[in-house]
């Protein structure tokens, strides 16, 4: 297995608050990696650094042997990093299909004049893109919703649409920020199977932020625990679960002492 | 698979509709001529002006309606188009370029200015963007007024002295008109037989063609790769960036294309009037165009077409001619009824914002009701 992403000593500070603190992190090809940690631990901030929204204050991020710190989000999308958001950010007044088509934007070639005059090549490209968007919607279970406004979809469907849109960019690395937040146990179970399927069928590496321990422990190849921006534990799910530092970070020192008694 | 490039629902009724519209467009100027004789109100010239404003509003609609960038100084590009035409065809400049070539250059120059003016505003959002564009809208006419006599020095060396580029506030006149001598020669007509001058019927058709070019481009762009990117930026710029849409390029394209529509319309307008002055491109023009877009329905190309014709004709015929005719007879002989123009639009805007915030003809409403889900689970679909 080869490493596809490597963060070396990455920090991100907001004024005096160090949200991510000299973090070393690697992602192997074709793996599912979870980041957990209490609220405000810096998980989403780390996502924002990896996807180019923030430039790291110190350290660097390397993706496929290429230093990507300082690149803009759309540049990173082009080279294979895609994401979803903790709070859903769809293009609300566009249809589900159009949302997915935006994910394909960087792969389509038509320019201004092509868009206006629509030569056969552009017509073909558009027709193919529309069809592919339909297939992706089908893949995430949204068949029949193609022409619905994103804002009119129920919450769970919006989450799926976000994933379809991210997949449309043809990523190598997919970052999912709390994909099961707000889902019921059935939906969560579906999501677990779906994330596995993504890794296996689409040859993806997945980086996941998740609060649901059941999800994390079931699907992760590797779990990393952040607290106050620092990595406090890392390993296979079973190892991390037993780590005292993790229990302490989540439940506090007193709880740990009580558990020990 | 369904044809995604939106064919008319039924070929026959679709065709029939277009034929009827075409017939209407062709006979309209002749009907208006008759009406003018009957009523003594100027109609064709007002409709011509309205159609120019429709073309301008289509450009503004790309910037404001599709890309969601609030531009309060859009008349600047109108001015740039008109003045570029002026510079290229005003006899004193000795260029006197052909109308048919000059209008495209005007569109191009306006597009370049769209990028120049757009570039410094790229990082601004909302209110800040509005203020900066407002400033540009003021700067361009001011510049035009002051370039009537300018001297350029560089490190003490005088490069250009007392050059009259724009003729200041006196404006440029006369300006180039479409020249059909080749047709006159071809058909052996008298010299000057096809001299269009200010013939309103000729200009009606010239402007209809101009508006159709603009309309066609807008419709195509609306439903294209670039159009989708504009709408994505409007909906959520940050999310669009994460999905691979470069916000900078996308916004610059909106400014450039919006400006080019305006440049083309400005050139045709300048040629029709035969004279242009800085005062034609005041702040009020930007606001009037914005009112057309907002009242008609931001982002709706057909809406802006219909709304633009209605609003601009209402302004030019009813507010400017019919109302004064009614009131200034006996009721209010001294009162300048036209000064109520902005009161009308202000009230209209408020009423629309309260009762129909999307505008009179909002974009084709997309399906919002929920059909029963076809597949309940993420897995289900693949296995079925
Ligand atoms: N743009 C910002 N400006 C200032 N502080 C920020 C900013 N973004 C995040 N923070 C702070 O950085 C810290 C880490 O936030 P982050 O969103 O990364 O946490 P998280 O681990 O994703 O938490 P949660 O589980 O609640 O989503 C928090 O204290 C937060 O308040
Ligand atoms: Mg978070």
C-alpha cells in the first residue's frame, strides 16, 4: 500500500487559538480513516486545511508526492480531493442533477463560444454529462429525484446528494464531515455499507469525521483521536477504544478514575 | 433518454407559436406607425429604446441574476460601448469605421473593461461589491467628460497634448450609421437610396436583431457549463470552489459577457441616436436596468425580456407622454409629472418585494414537490 496523503507537522491557528497543532497524519491508498474527538477538537479545521480552504500556519500537506499547502480548493478538486460538509452546503435552487453536474465542471471542456453555439462536440459532452449525473444519482439512491430542487429534498437525501456531487469530481480522496449526523439507525447502517462500497468499488481513500462510535469502530481501517488540535491516539479501532487518553478526553479525568475503581 | 437540450414540448404548437411571434414582430412597427398617427404619441422610438434596454438588462441579468453579483454601476459598460463606437466613427477622429465592424469591436472592448473593472471587486461580496461598482459607474462618465482635452506627461515629457478624445460634455456627433452602398451598387439603386438615417422602422429591425443575438446567447449560456457555474457561485461560492469551480474565472466571465452585451447595445444605440453625451449614462440608467431585472425576475431570461419591454415602454410612453398629456392640460398645467417617474418605480419595487420577491416572471420553477422515493436505501438501488 502506498501513502496518498501526508500531513507533516500541520498547524492552523486562529489568532491565539491553535485549532490544529503540529499534526502528522498519513492516509494510505484505498483505506477508510476516521478522525474523532470532542467538539472543537479541530477536526473540521483539519479538513479545511487538507482541502485548501486554509493554508496551514506551519507544516505542509503532500498529496501524491505533491506539496499542496497553499493551493486553492478548486485546484485540489481537479487533482482528486473532494469533500462533503458538516452542515449541508448544496446549491439549493439548482436541481439534484445540476448539483452533480457542477461536480463535473472541471472535467467538461466547453468554453464560452462552445456554450453559445453548441457544436456537436459540446452537445455530445453535455448529453454524456447529464447521463452520467443520472447514473451517479442512481448510485447514491436518488433515482427519480433528478429534477428536484436540492432544497426540496429530505435531509437524508441531501446528504446523499452531497456525496454524489463529490463523487462527480472523480476524487481519489474523499473527505466526509460527519456523514451520519442527524440520521436514524437504519440510515446510519446504510451509510456504513455505502462508505465501504465506495472504497471497494470506486477505489477511493476515505477520510471521515464521525461522532457515532458504532460507525467509526465498524468501518475504519485506522482511527485517529484529536483533542485540542493534537493527536492523542491513533491505531486500529480496537486499540484506540482501549486507550485511556481517549476515554479521558471524552469523559474527563474523573470519569476515568471512576471507571478504574 | 430525454433530450436534455430542451426541445419545445410539441413540434407543431412550438413552431406555430414561433411563426406567430415572428409575424407579430414584423408587423409591429407598421402598426405602431398607424397608432402614432392616431394618438400623437411617439411609439416606435420608445419601443426601440425599450428593446435596447432589454439587451442591456440581459447583460445585467447575467451578472446579477445568474452569477449573483450585485452591480450598481452597470451603465458604465453601456457608456463604454457607446463611446467606443463614437471614437471609431466620429469623423474628427478620421477612423470612420464601418458600423458592422465597429459594433463587434465595441462588444469586445466592453468585455475587456468588464474584466478590468471586475478584477478589483473579485474578493468583495454583497454590499462591498455594490459600493465599488457604484463608484465605477460614476467614474466612467466623469472620465468621458474629462477626456475632451487631456494632456499626458510621463517623467516631464509630454506624450499627448490637449487631445480631444471624447469631446467632453458637448458629446460626440455625428456618428457612423450602417452603410448599404454595396447593396445600392448591387441593385443599381440611386446613391443614398438606402440611407437609413434616423428612420425608426429601420432601427426597429436593427435593434430587434441585436436583441435577438443577445437573447440567443443568454438562453444558451443559461443552460450550459458556464451558466451552471454562475448559478453555483450565486448559490454558494465556497461550496462551488470546493467542487472545482474557479470563482475568479467564473466571475470574470460573468462581468465580461454581461459587459459585452452592454457594449453591443451601447454601440447600436449610439449609432441610432447619432449623438452621445456623458449625461446619457448616469447613475439612474444603472438603477433603471436593475429595476427591470429585479421586477422581472432575477435569473429569468424570458422574464427580463418580457418585463423589460413592458417596463421600458411603460416608462417611455405612459410616464413620459400619456401622463403629462392628461395632467398638464388643465389639471396641473405647471407640474412636471415626469418627476414622478422614480416614485412609480419605487412603489413598484416595494410592492413586488412584498408580494412577489422573486419578481414578476421568476425563472422556470423547478419541481419542488416530493415524489415517492424510488429507492429507500443506498444499497437497495444497486441490488435491485
Ligand atoms: N474561522 C475560524 N475562526 C476562528 N476560530 C475558529 C474558526 N474555525 C474554527 N475555529 C475554532 O477552532 C476550533 C476547532 O474547530 P473545528 O470546527 O475544527 O472543530 P471540530 O473538531 O470540527 O468540532 P465539531 O465536532 O463541533 O464539529 C474551535 O475552537 C473553533 O471555535
Ligand atoms: Mg466539525
